[in-house]
C-alpha cells in the first residue's frame, strides 16, 4: 500500500514538474507581437512602417513598459563595437564611451568591443554596472588600409572567433557618435538599419547610390527604398556577419573590375537586397551640422563631424 502510494506521489510530482517546465519554456519562447508594443499612428507626420512591414522607430511609437517587461525575462547580453584609430580616437573615444555607459541598453548586460591602434589611446574610463570592456589593438602593418574595410573585416573576425558566443545582439557604431539620451531594447531586431539623417528627407531619385553598372554596389535609377547610414548598424551577430561577408565580397569584385565603391554604398546595396527587419529613425543618428526639422523631436544620438574640433 505504501509502495503504491509512493509510486502515485512520484508520478504526480513528475507530471507537475513537466507542467512547470512546459509553462516556463512557453513563457521564455513566447514571441512579442508588433502590435503589443508598436504605436505607429502616434506619429502620422513620419514614415513608421516600410513597404515590407518593418517598423521605423521614432520617439512616441513604442511602449517602453511592454518592451521592458518582455526583454527583462530574456537574460540577454548586448554587444557594442567601436573602432577608434588615429585622431578620431583622440577626439571622440572618451566621450563616446562615457555617453554609451550612461545611455546604451541600461539595465542589461553589455559588452563593449573597443578596437584601438595603440593601448595608450584607450581613455581612463571604467565600465559601469553589468558592463564589460574588451579592448583590442591592430597590427601596425595594416593601419594604412582603407578604414571601413579594415573596421568591418576586423569586426567580422571577432564575431567568428568569440562574439557570436558572447552576445545575443550586436551593434557597430562610429566613434564620433555621442549618445544624448537612452537607446534601449526598442532598437533590437534580427537586422537593424539606420536611416540617414540628411537623405531621409530627400527624394529617392536623388540618393547617392552607386550607379556604375559594373560595381557590386550598383543600384539602378528608379530602384531603392531608403538611404541608410553606415555609422550605426546592428542585429544578431549572424546577421551582422552576413552583412560584412557580402561587403567584403563586393569589395573584391569591385577591385577585380578596377572600381572602388564606398562601404556605405555596399551597405545600401545589401539592405536593398536583404530588407532590414527594423529601421531606426534619424533621431538615432542626427548630424549636428544640420538644424533638426519638426519631425526630429528627440535626438538620441548626435553624430559630430570628424574634421571639426569638439566645441
């Protein structure tokens, strides 16, 4: 009798345990629907949804509380990569890191991947709570190469070697970008592209796409969706790696054809063929040389000119 009772209790315990595990797994894997957090009608003055139904993130279009509740239970780690060599490191790296510490993904684990050409260029900045710094140096003999080619190839190598196993989402930013306010989980997506602050307000026919047919970055006249800024890009490590690999293949193809198109042109070609799943409005990378129009109500990241001294 006691044996049967113990057997029954054990079976009940197992069933209850399975139910708890099933519920936990279901809650962990439950997808957040766009309609749960995205409020495009609150910004009728701007484009909030693309033709392929990807959200364009502006201040006022997202529900921070819903997003926060969803992502807090995900145990996520974010990565932020910055490449700072030469005078750019001297001029902006410290301010970039100080502002990112304060405003980038606060409350979540963040790994900063910082590449410099000299460890002496690394400013005396300590990571904040839940933040870690990984600092890398370049070999001196490759400093002379094309900046963006070197930057993206370097990032691609780190993604393959270790980043893909360390973070859930990865962003790459230019050093001359300074955070003005919080940039949080509203920016997360499989493939995230940044709308160009200047060209967003221009006609598609005027976009400075690569127009030479022999170039891998070629986009025909009459084609194209938006013009994207190469200063801010993100997504899962795999999606960022896909972008880098296509860019490097495009550079090689252009070189074989005696051409040399810019990284930004290759990036625009990539997103023309591989539509991003989320777009960031010009608020996330506003060029301070331009006075913001009424549509830009809240500057989250300010991009400063590389050649102008800091005020």
